[in-house]
C-alpha cells in the first residue's frame, strides 16, 4: 500500500485546491522556510484523524482553516483527501484505491468520507488500524517519535510493536467491549 495523491483545499497555507501526486519511489518535498512543507505532513495526519490542534501546531482546530492573507479573504472550510493504492489488498476491502476525506467548518462541524461515502471518524481510525498508517502509527515519524522508539519506557515501545504486529485493532475492540460491560 502506498500514497498516491493528496488533495488539499483551504487547509493552512493551501487556499486553492492543490493536488500532490506521489509517483512510485521516493518523493521529497523541498522549498524555502515557511513555504508549507510541514503543512503537507500536517494535512496527512489530519485526514487520518488527528484530533489534537497542538500537534498540528495550532491552538484550536479552526487554525487548520486558511486564515486569509494580504490578497485573499479567509476560507470557511478546510478539506483534505488522501488517496491510497490498495492493489496489494493491505486493507481487505473491495477497492483497489481508497480515498479518505476530512472536512472541517469554522463552526467546528466535521465531515468524514471513505471513497466519497459519509462515515464516522471511528471508521477511518479502524480502517487504518494495524496497517501502520494511522495518525499515531509508525509510517509517519515526526519529531519526538524517534525518542519514543528509543524510550526506556516499555509501554511506549510496546505500542509501536503492537501496531506493527497487527493487534491494536483487537485490543481496541476488547477495550470497547469491556467498556460496554461496565455500563
Ligand atoms: P520550514 O522550512 O521552516 O520548516 P515549512 O515549509 O515547513 O517551513 P510550514 O510550517 O509548513 O513551512 O508553513 C508555515 C506557513 O503556513 C506560515 O507562513 C503560516 O503563516 C502558514 N499557515 C499556517 N496556518 C495557516 C492558516 N490557517 N492560514 C494561512 N496560512 C497558514
Ligand atoms: Mg517545516
């Protein structure tokens, strides 16, 4: 499974609809300071369900929406679509291409879609659990993550291996079942 395309509109510095293609092999994003390189990786984490505005380098979720510039008015919503190649059937569903979309409005209202069908955030999180691609997964390595891998705290190290081993989904379901039993 690999990233094919990222479509960004109204997210951070990307006011206009911007499409980034990731052909096979390695893609490097280069550009001057402040040109939006990190905003691209923020967009990837955001569409995969990141809920922490701080980890997206903002104060509140609204900060991901294009705030306007000298020549442009602010925009009312941000939208990001990430398209993944699933020919390998890494995710065992009937699609060879998976597009996940997230939208957020200034009102705080959010919409999520998988292949253009409306869904819950939970469906996106579950879809990527154990694939190594979730927002907390090991395929996106940000600052501080390396330290986590090297961390002496066994709990933190274990989380990474559990994701790689593909058992996070079962642990999450178990937790949910236990929660329901308690209620
Ligand atoms: P560096 O090389 O310094 O790491 P970078 O290319 O990673 O730079 P980013 O951090 O991705 O740059 O982009 C920062 C730019 O994005 C800033 O100019 C900031 O004003 C702009 N920006 C962030 N959020 C918004 C927003 N909501 N609306 C408009 N512009 C935004
Ligand atoms: Mg940067």
